[in-house]
């Protein structure tokens, strides 16, 4: 039984609805550079039937020097038209990535006002483990359709807003990076970044949200992960990580817990760690 079919769907649900005329399936895999994996090449070789590729780096703000920042509405709309996705379509995003990057695609759709979007629980691995077929031939392109986003700026925060939250505590900051990176004990994978975390932030490593199969944990375990980190789920939360990818898993988990006052710090540590004018903290929260 699914806890929240509006934001997370099972392999069984997808198999039943795969041929629905209003379903649009997207592979949103994204990998850290150190893995040397090419998500587009992997998609071209094996994917769930009917899927198209959602390129997180391309569906972004090309005018920013930060990685994969949220796209301007007109850029998002152009990609949706190319993919043949309409504003009323049911979108399901999945990945084959340790970063659980489909959650970032889910958040991007939500930011653009697209409510009918869900992530496939367990991603491609869960699909293949259930014995379902994969497609290998050239994906069929859909006819372009009109798409007009309805952006929801309340779902995103910039550095200035996060600095205020860090100082006055009006919004809690929750960081999805590993404990070692959060404490400043491990080097950052991106060169030139300081080690540590945003002052007053709490740490809920993204791995706490998923089980060994890659499925998101049950609601009681998600709630415990946040509460054990000192997060008050009755108060607003800003999610953060290295570059805005795994922070989206925090946002999705909070959505499943019924937490609506959640925003994502899009620049995350790629921005904060590079700016010497912004204060940092080290050690435990």
C-alpha cells in the first residue's frame, strides 16, 4: 500500500498505468563527475518502455555559474514542449543513480506549478528487480504541445534568504550531505569549496531516507530521521545539500510527511561554500 501516491508511486502502479494516454515517464538520472557515468548513454542503452530523458543539467539556468540551478519558466516550458508534456499530464520520474536525482526532477516540476508529478519508488533497479522489460530501441518522440508554467517561488530560497534563516532561526536549515562533509571532516567533491556547514543547520543525510533497495523508507522512519536530527516538523524547513540534488529528497520526504512549509536552497553548498562572505560552522549541529 502506497503512503502517498501523489508524490511516490510503486513499480506495481507504474506497470498497471504504463500505457495510460496521459502518462509521461522521464528518466532523470544524474551522477557525480567522479563516477564517470554518462546518464544519457545509459538511458539510450536501457530504459523503462515509453520513457524520455530529462537532462537535469540542460533543464536549468544556463546564465548561472552554479550547477543545474532551477530553470527560468520559459526554459522549462521549451523543454516540456520538446518532450510533448502538457500541464495536465501525469508525470512519473525515475532514476538509476545513487544521488536519487529523480527527486530533483520532481521538485523542479513542482516549482513550475506542475502538481501531477511523482517519483518511481526504487527507480530503474526496482523495475528490473520486479522482472519488467526494458526498452533498447530509439525512443519515440512525442508531438510538441503548449506548456505554460505557473511558478511557485515559495518553494525555493537564495543565499540571502538562507543567511537570514541562519541568523534568526525563522526557518530551519536541513542539510542532506554526509555527516563527514557536514562536520567539515571530509573534503568537498567540488574544488575550491570550504568544508563545514551553514550555521544552525541540522544534518539528515540522504541515505537515512532510503532502504538498501533504494526505496524510500516508511513514514515513521522518515519522521524519526528528521526528529532525531533535531528538526521540528511543525516549523518551516529549508533543505540544502551539495548542489541542490539530494536536498530534493529531503523535500520529497517532508512532502510525504505532510510538511508543506518547505523550500529548497538551490545554490546549496556549491554557492555557500565558495563565498567567503558567508559564515560557516564545523563539527556537529
